[in-house]
């Protein structure tokens, strides 16, 4: 839950984390949506509904909010939640968003808008998500096991390691992973390692960025630099300089642009 009480327009840069979620945004002055636009380096631009479900994404993005006070409420899901909670082929929403009312939430936007405070909004959203959780959806337990293995070793696993551990062909795993997570297996591995790199930089336990790269088994410093730039939009040294300004979230890292 975030509240902004200023009058200026705000832009927030966000790095991807490879997980889906939902976002509710409300401008205090008129009760309409506060988020004006989401843009990505590849040229993508969209204006999401006040309550929307978003996919994992693999690009950094900029979220521009309208002027005046606003609030946001975000729920970050497990990587497989688009399939297990909403019965969705996650690849259909990989780099996009959808209105939540397309998934049985008709009227929820109005209820959240008219709610008397944050506590009531949390209750409403929790009730909706619990109702989705109680409706059984097919789960791909093999992909979920793969996600667990990646999470346990974010800098050390490669595709061949997962194939061996899960006793499955690469073609089958790629298809099932894309349907469940929304990203290719290789892209997810890259994102998971990138976010672990940022976490290690934030700890300030490493005197040199090269030590972070080595700890996470990047092939060399150039590889490390390219990956950081691809997912954050800035160089590792620039990222390290502003690391204290970053807001930590499972959905990624965000920082105020202006």
C-alpha cells in the first residue's frame, strides 16, 4: 500500500522480477485511476484500468501517475499464479495486463473505490483472492518444483541442470514453463539471477561489483554489465550508486524518477 500526498506528476522506474501481480490505483481528487501510462524501452505504452492483473514482464518500465494525491495497492503473486489462481495460459499475459473483472471480479473496482479506508480495501481484495484460491485449477507441479530449485540457487542453475533434476526434455519443459510462468525458462533464469545481483549489491557486503558477478557465476564482467543494463536500464555502477533510493518489492525494484 502506497500513499502519495504531493501535487506534482510522478514517474517511477521499475525493474522486472518475473512474477505477476495485480494493482489498484486511485486518484484522491476524483476517484478515478491515478496511473496515466506505463512505458517500456522497446516502445510499448499502455494505460491500464484502475484495477488490473499484470504479467511477469522482462523489461524495465516507467509508471507515470497523474498530478495530485493518489494511492496504490499491489499484490505480488507467486510465479505460477496466473495459471493456478486464474486458470490462464500465462504466456498470453507475459508482457501485458488485463482488467481484473475479466476474471470474476465484476464490481470489485467500484467497491475498492468507495471503500472507507485501507483496511476495508485489504479485506475486499483478500476476500476476492481467497475465493479464487478455493476454486481448484490445474497445477503443473513439475514446473513448480523447477521454480523452487531455481529459487534455492539463483546464480548456479542452468537449463541442463533443471532437465536432469526434473527428468524431462527441454522442449517439454519450455512449453510447460511458458504456459505456467509466462516467460521462457532462460529468460526467467536471467531475471532471477539479476534480482539476486541487485539484492547482493544492496547488502554492501561486496567491495567490488566484480565480486558480485563472480558469486553469481556470470561468465565475465562484460556479461554482468550487459545483464544489469538490460533489466535495469542503467549500468551496474549507476545502479550501485542509487541502490539506497530503491524500494524493495517482490515485484521488482522501483525508484522515483521525478
